[in-house]
């Protein structure tokens, strides 16, 4: 077990898992159960990219320089401020003899584990990236451990599109699972017009729930209405609990938080009915704000940390995209707008 | 709804709930649905007290000064570093005509909502507190909103003991609820000899689970064995995932994290069987570390943010203490050792 989760790759501090490590050994020689991938593209996590972009006032060169500095210092793309990473796509270069991942050299794959634990070396100084979008063309190598998750890219989706879907594929799968625990639930998604939000809405709708999308402005409302996955669409600032509760109206059975800004915990809790569930998918979620907020509101709600892994999540999300063309269009529009 | 959750008491930033606010209006005049309590004792949250004590190298005077500074600046005892607070006991002084809380002037009560959202004024400069324990005798006033939780103190428990139990009473109640979702679960509690940990073990045992307590050293192991609530007791550093998984052995159905130090997320996830549940009660839990850690380990586990409120939680915890005298002794020993 020890080697399969990458403990051997941890340089400091010793004894922690790769995600918790400050620095990893990203050297390209693989262990028995590892896989080496030739990197083609990084997809930075939305919270991480937003933090970097805001810090540098939208200066793409400065964002690129800081990403290179982080990867150089840590051996992984692990934003020290947001604690988040992202994913990558590439081509399998070498597979260790005891790797259980089921891939072979030449497969084009997306890594479905976070960049925060993936040993990464960049060799092209990211020269083909302008630092102005989450998707960064890159050359270099990445390492996958024995216990990992990787998806071979589907033939009918552009790699950029598949990557964007895989990045958030935990959200629809977990939403689907929780919807099945209730009878006729009303599902509210904060950030319903975003990538994880629109897929969560599509999953809830497919599972038979009534769906409500909360968005921040009329442009997003139009986008979401066009996608046809929300029975109702309303506008509210997700950071304003009173505004959120008013926009939601009848309390939600399940509230899914897909807004990647801090401070959305209390609105989600206030909008949820007693006995309901809040699923937090935003990496900007504050654990104490959620825990103490629910207590302070005397709110008997189940609060879930959105686990990025649910068995079969990648296939489930790709299937949703195929079955709901409007959601696919929404993703493609977001990619074009990047 | 707006006034009953205390929005009127928020001075900055406007529009957030009291827990998220930087500063509250702690003035003693009450609104229609509020209750004013004459404070007798504060019980600082363990993570908060530890942070303050470590920052000041155990200097009690410096800890006291910083607590006074925080309460003076924020109108509440909300540690800006840990994000946590604690609770208080006192005597009800005045009850607004439309308060739904069911208390009357003269009742000795414990507040069951966090100090991070409770308007608080201290008038005695905490002169009877040495700054060396979590329990601080105090004079002043606190405000309870319409939507709040308050417990009248039981006659058969010392106020200090009741307060210590109420402070962690969400843990046994939620553990009991989750145990009921599984058949013959094996419940592992990290920090099993602590206050929330021992009550969680007692609740799991009462509900029919097999119980395992993980503690940090032989002293704690002896304490926990004497309490008789754990079928097995093992020693491990909760921050070391490999050590935790080895100490737990057969993977847990439910893992409850009651260790108030950062970095325990990965061990808890690694120790839990697929399909199992991790309940995080420590305010030191990192949301991204848990979310990305589970993904990185391809761990199909449900991760719960420990909600401090479950209906009936205070009575449930006091009842456990009455039924398991050894847990009561453990609490009394911890209070005496403070």
C-alpha cells in the first residue's frame, strides 16, 4: 500500500501523503507500479487560476511565471494559497510492470486525480500559454501512482472538452447518488451556469428531481435557461445568505455549492430544509464556516465535502454531455470564451 | 427570518450572517425576539485555546490580553486564526416578548451556538482567569437570537462539566445517527480519549457498533481503556496516514476525527473502507485537504462536515454521561487537569 499511494515520491515533510507534501520528487524514472505521462495540457483548477489572475491583475506573463515557480519549487502544480491544483492531459509514455491502471503506451489520457499530488516537470517554460485561461498547453512529464485514476479520452469529444468535463465529473456523480436518497427532491445549485453546476443540474434532472439554478447575473441566467436543465432560474449573490434564501424560496431538499468564491456556506445552509443535504464542491469552502454556520442557525442539515471520486464518475459525466446537447454547448461556449 | 438569525447585529461587513461578520453590535439592549444572558464562564474552543496558548508560549497573561482584545474589537470571541469560538454559561437576565427559546429570567443556561456568532461584552477584564485553561470565569453580557439553541443546566452535573459536555454534544449525536445507517459497523475514533472522542465512542458502542479508539500515547491509552467504551485501543500519530492505517488494521466502516490539530484528513480517509463514512469534527480540518485527498486516494468514502447541531443533542450527550460513569470520570479528570 505504501508505495502505491506515492509515499516514496515525497521529499518533504517525510511521512505525509503526496497531496499534503510541500515538495515531491518529479523525476521521470518510474517505479514498478507507476506510469509516466508525456504532458500536453494542464487544466488549472478554477479557484487557483482566479487567485493567481487576481493577484497579478490579469497579467498573463506574471501568472505564467508564478505557475512555473510553483511547479519548480514543489514538483507539482499545487497553489499554496488556494490549496488546489487541477488536472492534465497527455500521452502515456511508459507503464511499470505492476501498474494496475490498465493503460498502455500511446493512450491519450486525462488524469482524474488532482495536480496537487501529481509529480510534474515542465520542460517548455509554458511558452505556448498566454497565462489568461485555465487551460495551459505544456510540455513535460507527470507521474501516476499505482492507486490513481486515469481516463482514456473519448473519440467523440475534443481533448479540451473532455478535460473540462473530467475536471468536475465528481459533482454530477455525487449529486446523482444523493438525489436517489430522497423522494421527489427539490435540488438547488448555486452557480448553476458553471461547469460543475450545469452538470450537477443535468444529473439531478435525469434522476427525477425538480431543479433550481442560482446564478449571479442575467447573462448567466440566459445561458442556463438555454441549457434547459433547470426548472427555475433565479439571480442572487451566493455570498449573501438572505438574498440566496429569498431567491430559492421553498427550501431545498439538496443544495449543491458550485461557486468558486469564499463565503457561500451560510446561504447554502439557510436555503436548505431540515433533514436536507448540502454538498460543497467549491474548493473555496471554509470548513469552520460551514460547521459553525449550521450550528449557529440550528440547521439540521447533512453537510458533505464534495469527494472528487465516485466510481464511474468520468463515464457518467461524459454520458450526460452526450445526452444533453445543450450542456455540451454550454461547455463549448465556456471553452471558447476562455 | 432576517432578524431572528441576528442580521441586525452585524456591523461589518453588512449583509452577512453574524458568524461570518468581522464585527457585531454587542450592546445589551435586546430586540423583541432576543434574550440577554449575564455571563458567568466562557469555554473556549480547544483549537482556539491551543492556538492562542502556543502563540504566546503558554503565557497566561498574554493569552488573556489577546482574548480581551478580540472580544473588544469584534464584539464576539471569534479567533481570527482558527475561525472558532466556544460556548458560555450564564443566567438569563431578560427575555424579549417574542423569543421562541422557552427560557425565563433566572434560568442558568449554556449557549449551544458558537461564540463566533454570539454578541459578547466582557466587563471584568477576565480578572479571575489565569489564561491557562479553556474555561474562563467572566462577567459581562451575551445576546441570543430568536433562532438559536440554549440548554438549561441539569441539576446533577456541575456547570463546568455540563458546559464541557455541551461543547462537544454534536459529536455523539451525529455518530449515533450515522452508525444507524450501517449493519454491524466498525467505528474508529481518532482522538478517542478526548472529550468529543470519548462521547463519540460511547455513542457508537451504545448503538451496537464495534469500537476502536486511536490515541497518541500510552497515558491516553490507559485513560481510554479505563473508560471501557473502546473494544480496541491503539496508538498512532493522527497526522501520519501510514501509521494511522496500520494502527486501524481492518478498514473502518465509520471514522470519526476528533483530533484538534491540522493534517489528520488523509489518515482518516486511508483508514476507511470503500462505502464508509468519515465524520470530521475537528475545527482544524482543511476542506481542500479532505476533498483532494479522497480523490487522490481514489477513495469512495462519504465525508461529512461535523454539524454541531442535531436535534436533541444536548440531552443525548448528558444521558450518555449518566449511563457511562467511566466517561463522566474521564471528563472530570480532564477538567481537574485543566
